[in-house]
C-alpha cells in the first residue's frame, strides 16, 4: 500500500484524467450541464424503475435485485466512463445470459441463487477490468457483426417466448425454444384468464405506446418530435401504474394473478457474496462470455451516441468503467450490467450532458428503493413480462438472414448457425459456435487467396486483372497479384497456383513477378514457400521478382536470407518492374496482349 501511495504523486495530470475521466469533465461542469443532467436523470429514473424490476424477473431474481443493480453501477460509471450519455444497468440480453448461466447450478434456495448472481457480476467485472488494464478491447472484434446480429435476434425470440408464461399465468419452464414452447403447450389448459386479460391489455397498450403515442402527442397536443418520443419511451410507467391500481382495486391476487409482492425497503446490501471454488469455476466461462457480449453492446451504443455530438469514447477505458460497474453491482447485491440501448437513447434525448446524469439517476433509484417499493406490492408480473416482450421484440431482425444470403454465403452460415444453436441448444453454445464458425470461415477464405494475373492498362501505370480488363501483357513476363497476406494456411496453395500457371507457358516465360500490394504479412511458413518457389523457378531458368512490397513486410524479409537468394529483383512499383523487364513504356499498343 505504501508503494502504491508513493507512486500516486508521480502520475501526470493527463494520466489521472485518462484513468478518472470525471477529473476532466468535472472541472468544467456548469449550471447549464447540471440542468440538462437533472432533467435526463428524472426521466431515466422513471423509466428505469419498471425496467429494472422486469429484467430482474427475466434473470430469475427477486425484483429488488434489479434496483440494486441500477444504483452503484451508475455511480462508478460516472467516475470511470468516457461516454456522456451511456446509461448502465440491467439489460435484456445479459439478464437472459445470467439466467442461462445460473440455471445449471442446481441452487436450492433463492438466497443462494441471488448470491450466485452477485458472484457472476464480480467475475464479469474482474474480467472486464483485466481486459481494460491489458488494453484488450480488440478481443471484441472476434465477435463479427453477423454473429452479434444472429445472437441478439435469437435472444430476443428466446426472451419473448420465456415471458409468455407470465402473460398466460402458467408455470412453464425451459431454456431453449423447443423446451419453452413444449412446456407452454403442455401447460396451456392451466391458463389463468384474469392474468391473460391484464397481460394482454398491458401488451396492447405498450405496443400502441411504442407505435402510436408519439404521433398522437404531436398531432393532438402539439408536442415537439423530441418531447413526444421521450414521453413515449417512458410508456411502461403508465402501464405499471394502471395495472397496479387495477390489481389492488379488483383484488386480482385473489383471482390467481401473480404479483411482485413484498419488495424489501432499504439500501442495497453491501459486502462480498458467499462463494466457493466450485461456484467460481462453474461461473468463470459464462462470466467471460457475458463480459464480451455486454462490452460489445455497450461500446456500440456509446459510439453511436457520441458520434451524434461529435464526441469520442475510449474503448479500453470503457472496459475499466464497465468492470468497475459490475464489481460494484456484485458488492451491492446486484447482477451483471452493461450499457443499455433504450435507456441510453432516452438519457441522450432527454438532454444528458455528462456522466453525472447517471449519478443523479442512481440517487433517484436509491430514493425509490427507500420509499416507493411498498407501492409495488400489487404490480402484476404479467405487466413486467409485457414490458420485456415489447422491448426485446425490437431486437429481433430476421431480415439479417436474407441480407447475409444475398451478400455472402459464409456470413449467412455464421448468422444461421448462431440463431439455430442459440434457440435450440443454449445461449453460450450459440454465441460460442457463432464465433468459431466465423473464425473457421475466415481461415477457409484466407486459405484460398484470390490470385489474379494482371497486365498494364493501356496509356497508364495501372495494372488490372486480364480477365476483367483490356490490358497489355508480355509472353516472357507473368505478373500475379496476391490479394491476401501470406501465412501457413495459404502458403502451400500459393505454391501450387504459381507452379500450375508457370507450367502452362514454361517455354516462353522468363520472369515471374509477384505483385504484393495487398500482402500485409508474410509468416515463416509463407517465407519457406517463397524460398521454394524461387528455387523451383531458378531450376527452370525463370527469375522471380517482387513488386510493391510494403515496408513492414520488407522489414521481415530482410531478417532472412530470402532477399540474398532471390533470383530477381524487388521493384518499388509494378510499373517499374514491367518497364524494366519488357523494355516498354506505357503505351496503347496491344500487340503483345
């Protein structure tokens, strides 16, 4: 500790601001920013109360856990985060992944389940924090857009299906789509009709709010587009109030309608959750997956909102901010959190100027946890389920399948595989398989590099594919453009392609030029292949030349004996190589074509 404290004074102001962005924006904080942040905080607080309860329900946790997971994480993000508008808390996809991670553990009591959720948040936070310290934000790039799109679409379908049991008032179960649908079908005769009525009304109202309320407010009451859209986004609050009052006035619990019941009043419980080695080992895998998925979702939202105000975020610092938020959630009785799209957009539209808006929202949620929870006793679970269904159906985008099919069969395979396996096998298997399929397809595509024979475009210094353009060539010179970096997976194929092409014109050929404008790297396997090609061509009396070799690639080649043994030359440009070896100037003469 003494060493750490001694090191603190040596941290430069710029370094401190990069670690604690609050020191940067905080010193310029003014009254106008405060007004915008407070307005946003009030609106987001109203929105987050029902949303937090609903997502806790989705994760299989007590309703109050959703509130706990929305308080301290917002404060810690305000200290460490770089986005001015991102709102951190429970989100649908992470809630589903939490339920999926905890279900196989076979925990017997709700207290054990809640503690395990807190442990999962701690582990996720430590993973994110470690990635941030090591500056490993690039790891998220392994999740391609098709995989993310497929996973989120499948998750939306799974979440909406899993919440139908609350709309119908039955005790269905399952973690895959076949299990969920089969269980709902088996329990359908047990449908509770009062629950179905109140759930159906809530669903219809929320769909109308999402689709039609903004237009009504603009046309009937003259609201601005901005104000109408913001009001529509907090529509779930009206559904919560209306159905809660109805459940109380009509004594719907007596008719079998399931309600939230007693929600503990008070501060979030602070402290380490109970954990053991077996629990940690069972949750570390899901924690890594939740961390990466949550980070990708959060950063994409933050970057989108920052771009609208010509601001920027720091991805590696976002890892640290999300890590701190998740650790604080785990230490305060919560579960894994990340930046949510819907609440962040509301925060942005409502005028949030700095991360302080999140801290003010945390205060509002804390007051709600201290004073408003008794009012939630009669809140029907069907209303919360309706809130979730309407929110997640906006995530479902099956058009990604048709777009991927028309553009790339490989991307289509990744999307389809992710969707099918997520729905049919499970969340972790689905996204992990999607990543593996993407990587496998990448290796397969790069192992079959596009190699084009090129010639000179008449009257220019450009060289293009002989099968696509009218170009000038020379029977004594063969130029092959390699459109891929060279590494172990494609080195042998490159040898075979060159040898097959040389064999066809072996009697006239005197020079082979490898045009390397698209080659960004040559690994040791590819280097050995180049040496082999050079030797084979030399044995046939043909010289091997390189053109347009990039600086970093040339630096690596200079570390070997290849350039010393090269039978030909290395040319700065393909034009220089063609002119030198053929004696031609650029011309429109196609007599050699």
